[in-house]
C-alpha cells in the first residue's frame, strides 16, 4: 500500500478556505442570535430554550450527512456536493433571519440556518482526514482553525464597524437594528463565495484510491467493521431512565427545559430498540453499530468534548446579558447602553477569534513541544482563566485581555481533538465517525440549554456573569480529562 502524498501549503490553504465562510455564518449566529431573540421579546431565562435549535440540528444532521457523504461519489466528488448545497441554504437563511417579524419565526430561522451550516461543516472535518496523511493532519485542522478565527473576527466585528460607519444601531421596539441586518447580508455573501473557492480549487481521491493508502485501516478498524448491530435489550434501561425523567419533570412541575435532558436517554433507548428491526445495511443499524463500536480514543475524547463545549455554550449564550448588565449597567434591550454593550460583545467575540487565529499558527509548534494532550491542557486552562476573569474585571476594555485565553482554548478545541481522533478512524468511515463525534459536541449543548436557565435562576442568583465562571471551570476539567486520552500506536506517553 502506498503512503498518502503530502500536500503543499497552498493546497491545504485552498481545501480549508471554505471554513472562512462557514464560520462567518456561525460567528454571526453566536454573537447576535441572543440579541435578536431579546429584541423580539424573549426574557433572559428563555434564551437557552430558544437556542435549542442549534444543538438539535447538529445532533440529527451531522451523522446522517457523514453516513451519506462516505457513500457519495459524483462529478463534484465525495464531500464537495455537501459543502456547496449547505452553503446555498445557509446564505438564504442569513438573508432572512434578521428580518423575522416575530420571535417564533426567528427561532425557526435558527433551525434552518444551523442545519444548513452543519450540512457544510461536517464533511469539511472528514475532508482533512481524506486528503492529508497522518503527519499533516494537525496542520490541516490548525489551518481550519485559522480560517475560523479570521472569519469570526470580521463577522463578529461587523455590527460594531457598521455602527462606526454611520449605520443605525438602534431601531423601533421589536425591530432588529440595521447594523445587524447588513452584517447578516454581508455574511451570506462571504459564506457562499468562500465555499465556492474550495469547491473549485480542490480535488478528491476516488474511493478506490483512498482505500489503497496505508492509513486507510488503522489498528482495530477491522474488528469495528465486523461488529454486529447491538441487541435491543440494551436499550431498555436507557428507555426506562428517559421515561422516569420525563414523568419526574411533569409531576414535580420542574422547568420545562428539563424535558430535553430527560429525552436524551429516551432517544438512545429507542435507537437501540429500533436498530435491530431495521433493514440490514440501512442507515439506522449502520449508525447504531458504528456508535456502539467506536474507537476507545473517541470514547475518551467524548468526556473532553463534553466539558469543553458546555463551557463554550455558557459563553455564547450569556456573554451578551452578562456584559450588558455588569459592564454597561443596562438590561433594557431598546436602550443605547444595551446596544452599545451588545456591540462590544461582538468586538470581544472578534477578539477571541483573532487570538484563536494567531494561536492556530502556533499550535503545530506547541504540539511538537508539549504533545497533543499537553497542548490541549495548556490551551484549555488559559481559556478557563479568561472566562473566569470576566467576573472580576469592571472596565469593559480590559475584557479584551480575558479573550486572549479564550482564543487559545477555542483554537485548540477546533483542532487538537480532531487530530487525536482522525488517526484512529478507517478511511471508509471517516465521515460517519466525524458525524458521530459531533454527538459529543451537541449533547453538552443540549444539557446546557436544559439546565443553564434553571441554574441561573435557582443557584447562580440570576447573575449571568456567574455562568461564565462556570464555563471557565468546565474548561479546566476538560483539560485534565485530555491527559487520559490514549492515542493510537502511542500508548500513554507524550504525543
């Protein structure tokens, strides 16, 4: 079997360039959706529930897209058709969302936007594993991180910059300001053009060529490929836990968002019950088998991902209400102070993404010095310190310093777990396993939208900044869990 050829810097640049546009869409969503929801009348305690569209669509879309992209071959290739169509629908959703006349329409547009972004994003993760040999994958994922940082800087800054250029930053009650509208229009155009660049400038290995490379079947892949569909009996305990949880939430009158938390084991139990009864070779038993037989490295990384993404969701949901209330003294969404604070959150998000772009350049060198796990630990601890410090800082300008640590954590989260994972995945199932890996991004987000509103009201005294401190603590725990990950062929040594 032959070794997969190394690609040049510009070939890696072109294959990752589409991530610039995809992250443009995600950054506009992350920095402005809470603002849009509050502008359209949502209370701060309602915001996590309205965000539920984002993790749910990722949970459903990414493994399905991964499954089908593994089995696709067209004139455009294997992954690129998904890049393209996802970008088209994402652009349309970005054009429509800031014009939503009512809260429920904005929530629906978030479903469409996030689903479309996930259709484009999931194959990009597998694309790096397809195209690059093992030794270049940290560089490839770091390049994606670089473009994510650059795209997010510009996208997050757009409302603030437009306000500086004279575009109206306030509007009538219940209307989204023009700064946000025009930022979304520009973001849609950038997203589509960036993805088109990758589609036009890259090529893909046909399936038979990809299977001929010496990294196509890592150690243990044959055992996983031969695994049987797990038995239905294993789903019964999960089903019972889910049912009991739903009944408890109903009988005790707990917050309705806890229904989401109870539904997670229920959904897995149903999956285990239905998979053996589905037609052999169809998507349901295939996904269930792959999930049950996932590599040990993926199981260990799942814990790291849980705490990392729970912390990120704390930040994305509550930075706007925390900064506007604590640092700008405003809770009225129609006031000039609130909108000034909300724009400053866009600057802060741009800053952490800018620092992430710089960190992405440094990560390959950091990996050579500390190894994959040591580097991830260091970056996550910097991020935890950055988030926690936001509760201590009073001058909003100094929050830029907090974003340095957050930027290093973000760059590492976007690259190093995928570099650790990709070496353990068979080439023929790179897409589906990258999609399944997204479960461990989505599940913590679903847990976050289920419990953060309850924690804010009943544990954290109604102060959003305390949620940011909780997010920082989650980053610290994730870093410690990274040290437990065993890397394929590398034992437990530094790698």
